[in-house]
């Protein structure tokens, strides 16, 4: 069974890591050193950004 390729680029993941303050951990230990809580926060941030981009492209403003 082949492994799926990620949808997000490494640059985008690293940008989110910087935004959440875990980029130093990623640099020193790799993605395996990031806690599961922070990984969840990275996923949540990625979803929020994707929703914002979709709303902007459709002209819809979601309730915040």
C-alpha cells in the first residue's frame, strides 16, 4: 500500500508552525518532536485558513 502525499506544502506547514511558536521544535527535532496538542493546533489553523480562503473566493463572509 502506497503512502499518501500531503496536501499542504512543507513551506506552508512551517509557516503555520512559526505562527504557533513551534518552528524551533520542528527545526531541532523534526515534526515528530511536536506535541500532539500542537499538531492539533496546526490542523485547526490550517482548516481556519482554508475556510477563510474559500469564503474570500466565493465572496461569503462567515460568522466569527
